[in-house]
């Protein structure tokens, strides 16, 4: 309500305007629309009030004619409001900024690319290029060298045994008309017809071509039985790092956010395959396969939960092993039968040895989240810590009560919420290995308790290596040293040279699968490949990728 003196000063008209303003402000607040219409309303009210006061009591210093100009102010305000409304109706066009398939090439760029393709085909008779020579065509298209087999197969080369310049030109024009960046092109080249995502089987021809043609893997040419093992390892690592959605299907956005295409391009420049530690390192494959071989006693390329409990001298608790086999991080027929496939073991080993990795944190979080609610409650933490307490008591090790352990973990993780730890809390934490090992890896937990926290920072020199790269390098050196210990010594051979001269037919020379060279006995090669191992990988058998 307006006071009587104020109403007497403003008059009936101004009072009504003030009431309109008060009602508009109240309605605007209730509707949460802001106060965009109020400045014009206030200006109109003030102009009207000024006009009334000026007409009632003209100023001695201002001519009467000024009253006429003052009366025109509401129309000026209205004109400004109309101009603002017109500008809002016709906004400035915003240039396109989202390109799901990448930015398209210009006409002259496409023409220059087609000319290079024609020149590449012209190097070969009759304009026909076979699979072995398709690297020149891939380079002419501006693609990395190891795109050559996907390009060859997508252009129909497998049907006729070659690709003609006319066929490839028509195929390439169609490809670049819909796919404009490397990620979208790569997915379309490898994916099955009608699919927009990549499944593990789609990578087979590409990785097999790397095995067949990369100079760093030439020593594997005589060990065909190891080709499929290496291919499956690389594909499992690709999905471990790239498929962040846990669907088993790599999409274009996922591929675009990863470093896989950049690493694939490096294969052309680096002859030492072990220098490419992401995905393709043979040393990393050798470590993974040897660890799997030690657990797989019957060598059927599957391990049970009892086999996995023997990993690293029973370092893992039985409860976490049960969770791994419960389907929390696996799926498909292998999980239903209570067995872990080789590809699933690749995921497990990397997650076990590098708990700082984002995918590793997700892996173990899924295992510890018993009810699947996206949070680790105090009950779930206590469930896993109970077994750790029992194991320490059995070994005569002084234990820490769960309440004290919980306080330490909460101080370390610093969760945002109360009463639970979320996945985002752990990803922010810099000490996730300590957190996870506390609840299910007794050996590493005790190692953390006794380790100097500043030792690792003092010892590190050169480029920083991930925990997985450090583990793989150390284990590979140990495996090579053990292989060397089983080799016959040269001095022993000299001492008995005259007494034992083998016939030429008795000399056996096999490829050393630990990284090159020769070994005198096939039994000394670890893991030894038996004749009945051929065909252990049935089509699609190894591709139960986790969800």
C-alpha cells in the first residue's frame, strides 16, 4: 500500500503506475523470468511522473517550452524498445562449430588428392594394385602406411585380388563425401556394412598386417603360432584404452578422443616395435602371455578363479577374485562358465599393475561396488578389509582396526559426499594404488606400509613411465634372464667338443620368441607352444569384451 502523503504527491496516475510496477516485479519473481521488462517500465513511470510535476509547478530557470520536449520522452523510450525487439528477432548468424564427421575438404584439395592417387596407380602395370603394394595408394590418399590393408579390403580388393584405379577412385570419392576426418574414415573402413562402430573382429586384418610387415616383428615370421596371441593382446589393449563406455564397441567420438590413430601412424616411423609402448610393444605382449601361461596349467587358454588366486603368490584376496568372476567386469559365455579368457586376463593384469590408470580405477571400483549403486559404502569397504585382517593375523602381522583404517582412507581420498566414496572421488585422488591394495592385495599393501614415500621421486630419471610400463620392463628383464640361464654355456660346449659332435640332422634351431635370435632347444623357449595349441582361438571366442 502507498502512504497517503506519497499518493497526494504523485496523484492518481503515478499511483497506478507504481502499483503496476510492484505487481510486475512480484509476478516476475514468482515466474523466475528476471527483470528484463522492468527498466523500460520504470523509465516510462519516471517520465510520466516528471511530466506531471513539471506541468503542476514550472521551474523558474526552465522555459515553459521544455515541457513539450519532456512530453516526447515516452515516445523515445518506446522507439528504443521497438528497435531492441527488432534486433532480437533478426539475430546475428552463428557459424557452424560442430562437425561430427570432421570438416570437409575443398574442391581443389580433393582434385589434388585424386591426382596423387592416379599417379600411385600409374606406377603399376594396367593400373592394378595388389595387397602387397597398396601402401603407395594409402600414402597418396594422405593416410598412414598401415591403413593400406583396410583400404584394400574396403575397396573390394579381396574379391578380385587387386584394385583398379577406376574402382578405387569411385570408392574414395564416396568415402570422403561423408567422412571428413581420420576417425570417421577409419571406422567406416574397418566396420562391417551398416555399422557405425568397431567390434574387436574388425581389427584382425589390420593387426595381422602389422605382424606380417613391420620390421620390428620380422623374427616372428617363423613362429606363426604366436601371431594370434600377439594380435589378441593388441586388440585387448586397444579396447582397454579406447572403449571408455565399456560397451565392446568403439565409436567415432571414442576413437577421436584416444591416441590410437596417432600411435598407429608412429609404426611407420619407428622400426623398434618395443619403443611404441602403447598397444603394440612385443615386450609387453611377452610379459602378459608368460604370466597367463604360468596360471593356465592345462593350456586351454582359459583360467579359473582358483588359477587366478595363484597370481603373484596368492597376493589377491579370495573375495576380490570372486568379484572378478561374478560378471562385474566380464561378460559373455566365458564369464558364465566361470572362466577367464586370455583377452580378459590382459585387462586384469594391466589393471592390477597400474592402479593409477582411469580404466583401472573403473575396473576395481566395479569389483568393490557390491550393490552396483555407484558408491563404495562403509559396509563394502569393511567387507573386503575383513579378509585382509584375517590373512594378516594368520601371518602374525600386527593389524590395524577397520575404524582406524577407514579414517586413513577417508583422509587420503577426501570424498565430497558423506558416508560413501564415489568413482569421481577416486579419480581425483593421487594415491589410488594405496587405496585399492589396502582392501584386496596383501603383498602390495605391506609393501606400501614399508616403502619410503619419497624414494620413487628420487629414483625417477628421464621421461615419466606409467606403473604398467615399469612393471613390464622389469618383468621382461627377469624373463630374459631366466631364458638365458637355461641356455647351454659356451665353455661347456668347448670342453666336450671332441667327445660330443652332433650330427647335422640332430641340430635343432628355433626362433626365440622372447624377442629375436636363436635358441638351441624348443623346450627352452617359454612359453613353449605345443602342436595341439593350433586353433585354440575359435572365431569370436576371445571377444567377450567387458561391459
